[in-house]
């Protein structure tokens, strides 16, 4: 993989990886085929020295998600996930999910194409090129494609076109479905657990790897989404289709990181364009940390991430009253109707009240979340455009506007200097403040505000996890490095050991996770611990199999409490 886009994709594990633990509004009219492939062999011995627990859990979660959407779903890994098998099934696939290595690979024809590697139960894995898929599908559009790999969400990826999904943007109430493509920009880590409940990922170092969507939200104006496609996907006309056309089964979806989508969409006739818009906002909506540990039942991959119960009477009136006042302060659209739910979020081990707002036609226009104390956790305005005013002039203007909204939403401007990012394709701005404790960054926590180009609100979110007591005497950096070196020595031998090096190490508050310990809970810990976070770079032949890893070493006892893997 290319190294210039290295980023800890700290948002959750992971939007593409566990996309759509979903249900549909009514049964599908027919069992349309979907395939789920996950490359497990590449991320366990003998291909690498450790066993990454995520690929198997992603396989389970993705299969369950497509099943809830009404697809007849087959799941494949090991010797069952081969290039030949994938290409034989793609002819009949209306839905497809894959988790593997991905990049731009040279084809025997001398050209480079987007692609991903098979599993095949071997460390020497063939590439499934977009060209191969396109030839088999012969222009037939898929409904729902999730490519959980590096680079297959880049602006020049050729993968969406292989599934005949165009690079266009849906606006207003126009019907552009039923097609949806989701991939990653650049390189990405996979567990991404330490801020799973946050809309404020740790800042990138040399680039950004983000979820990216096509067809419905290809030109999504969210600062966390860029168009996907390539030369083959620039046409604006609809791709050729063959009969029968699959039904619109994607009316409701419950992404593990944004469980509000399913509930909100299922309550009304929200079309797939709205679903894509909501999915595009996954990186800005927080999983509300209002009551850590409050969710009684632990999350399990493949199971529901949350449950929502309608609230009525005084409790509903209180939540709706909060939403009315907050909407006015933030400049959200005037709502004709509101509904309140109490949400138990198993993945984030928390609970919150959620108020959805709709216009006179019943179309979802905004959503807000509040903790048990009535504090705003998140607000998002749905749609593709702002108010249409004069564009913000520069970063300083965006920072000033972000400060205004932070004060309106949370009562004060956070300490420190805001980080300002100008979104792609003139899509707006992101203004964020990372939380720190005693000068040490708290992974995933902080405030994040997204603005349209004119400065009107797109979303605001706040995340604040509980922190475990800091160790009385944290281990020194040298001891942490020694612990990492010892762990690498257990995982890698021979030439491979010389091709892994610690490139950076720093103290941070992070969530324990199951990346290297499959027996641990599927969701990250809700209480963050102080850890030495070591970034390990790979080189030589090993870099072809492993982009890099992160190890989180407990700052108290030097034990390994989690980490991440670059695909």
C-alpha cells in the first residue's frame, strides 16, 4: 500500500466493515443474492505473526446485515474465498461485501486497476481486479456494494464502475436508487476502536482515509466523504440494466456506528438517497457517551447494535423541548413534526434520547441526541446544501463560525486552538477540538463541527468517554518500547522481524479492544485507559502483506490492551 495516506481511522470498526446491521420495511419480494467475502488468512499466522480478530467478526456482521436487508447471503473466507469463486458469484450478486487488502494493482495487460486480494487459504493471494468483475457483470448494476479495503474509495478508483454504479450525487427528493457503493479513501486501519463512539477521529498525520460513497452520495458535501469512481464512471446517464431489476430493499439500515439510520428511515418513506446521505454522515455523528456502561446487554458482531423505544408523555415533552431550543440556537430547519426515542446503544455501552425532526411531507430533515442530563450530544441536518448564503472566505472565517456554533451547542468554546479542514470539492469545512487530559490526547473525544461552504450547520457532535484512574507511576517510554519489541519478536521471526520497526510512540487515552484478542468483547471498552500507543511500520516483502500495525501498551503494567492493523 501507499504510505502517504496513513491515518488512524478512529471512527468505528468500521463503517464499511460492519456496514448495515440492517432491517427492511416489510419483506423483500424475492431472495436476491448477496455475497460476503472476508480475507482471514492474510491477517493470521503464518502470513503475519498475530491473529487479527476483526476479519472473522466482520464476516459474521456483514452476513447478518445483508440478511436483515432481505438478501439471500453467502459468506466466504479461507479456501472458499477465491478469485474464481468471487467472479462466479458476482454474475448473480445484487449485493457484495469484501474485507481484504486493496490497492491499485498492475494487470497482465500492463495497466493498473483497483482491486483486492482473495483469501484462498494461502499467503500468496491473487488479485481480483475491477476489470475482472466488470467483464463478468457486463454492465449489470448492483444494489449495495461495500468494499472494505484500502484505496477502493479513492476518487480515481475503477471499482464502482465494475458494479455499474455511477459517480453522481442525489439531491432533494430525486430518486437515484436503488444503488449504493461504499469504500475507503487512502489506507485505513480496521479495528479503529478507541474512539468508536466518537465523531471526532484522531487527527491524520500525512493524509486522510475516510469512508467514501458513490452513486447516491458520490459528491457528498460532507467533509468526510469524497466522490468515488474514475474515468469509467463519469457518465451521468443510468447504466444499462437487465431484467429483473432487484427491488428497493434498502429502505432501512442500522449501521453499527449510526444506529439511528434504520429507525429514522423505517418510520417514513425515505428513499435510498436519504439513506446514503445518512451513511455519509457516519463520520460526524457521535454515539453519545451520556451514560457509560448503561447498556446492559453486550454487543455481539452480527447482532443489533442498538434498540430504540418510543417515549411519550412528560419524558417526550422534555426531550422535544430540548430539541426545539437547540434547533433554534443552531439554525436547523424549522420542523413540522418531531418524535422522541430512548436508545440503548450496545456497541457504545450507553443510552441517550434521540429526537428526529421532519418537514410537512414527513421527510427527515434533522436529528438530535441528548444525554441523561439534557446535554446535547449530536445534531445533524440532512440534505445536500446549506442555506445558500455567501461562502466563508477562509480558515479563519470557518474557525470563527465553528466557535459560534460550539458556544450555541455546548455553552462554551473548547480550550485550545481549533483544527480547521477545508473539505474536498468545495464541500465545506470541518472545525474540531480534540480533548486532552493533563496534556495527553484522549483518542476520539472532543467536539467536531461540520459547516456547509456558506457557514450554515451540517452537524455538531461531542464525545467524552469516562477515563480510568491513571497509574500512580506510569512506565517510561523506554519500557513501553521494550514491551513492543518483545511482542514483535513473538509475532515476527527471521527476515520479517527486520521489516517491522517502531516509527512513533506516544501516550494517549485509548479504548481497550479485541484486535489481537478474539476472546474479548466485540465492542471496544467504554472506559479509556492510559496507554503508550506505538505505530509500527513495515517494509520489504512484509509490506506487501501488511501495511502496518498499532500496539496499545497499558501505561501501568505494560500489557497489550489493543491496537489496530493497516490493510
